[in-house]
C-alpha cells in the first residue's frame, strides 16, 4: 500500500479537514445559524467583511470550516458577502438609511460619535466584497457618503440627539 503525499491527496479531491454531514450546503448553514440573526443588511456586510483575512483575502470561520471544510466555508462566505452587498445596492437611499439606522441602533456608541468617526476613518471602505464590480463598489461608497452627509446634517440641525441612538 502506497501512502499519498499532501499534493496527491489534494489533487484527488481528498481533504484531511473534518467534516460533518449536515444535509445542508455551507451557505444555507451560514444563513440559518448566523446571518439571519443580523437584522440589518449593513450589519451583515460588516460581519462578513470581518471574516475576510486581509492578508490572504480568504474568509475564515472556524465553525463553518469544521463542518464543511475551509474551501467550502470560504466559498459560502464569499457568495453570502456578494449577495448581501448586492441586496444593499438594490435599496433606494431612504431604505439604505433606515437599514443603516437599524445597524447604528445596535451599537453602544452614540450616533454622533459614530458619524464623526466614520467621516474621519471611513471604515465602510473595507466592506465591499472582492468580487464586486468597480461600478458596484463606487455606487456603494457614493451612497454611504451621501448617507453620512445626511446624518451629519441631521445632527447639525438638531434633528437628532445622541441619546436617540439606542432604543428605549
């Protein structure tokens, strides 16, 4: 009996990664267990982008990788990120603002501080999936910048107070 080296092992479609038969596809499992629990589309974008390794570009999620293997988990998260991104882009600005408000309400920092920080640091620039087209990425950034200006104007005119940032 011949022992396969690592390259032969992988070339035959074999893997040493543990897998559990769940009867579900990785993307379905990711949606059911995690993404469906995040009410704001913008929140899903934030979550999924944090799973992307900035050095390799691969998505990493221990639980999903354990169940389905690293490659299938990466693909499921990659597809989910792009689908969530395109879902956000289909919203008009009013709907995007409502979704962004929903996300902001879930954060412990008051909105005024967040808007000021986002204006300086632009963390939303890292939320686009790699597979998104350049026009999609531009539209996303333009929409976010319009929404940030809208929020800044609301605070400047006294339309909102920092205490409005959390549900009562």
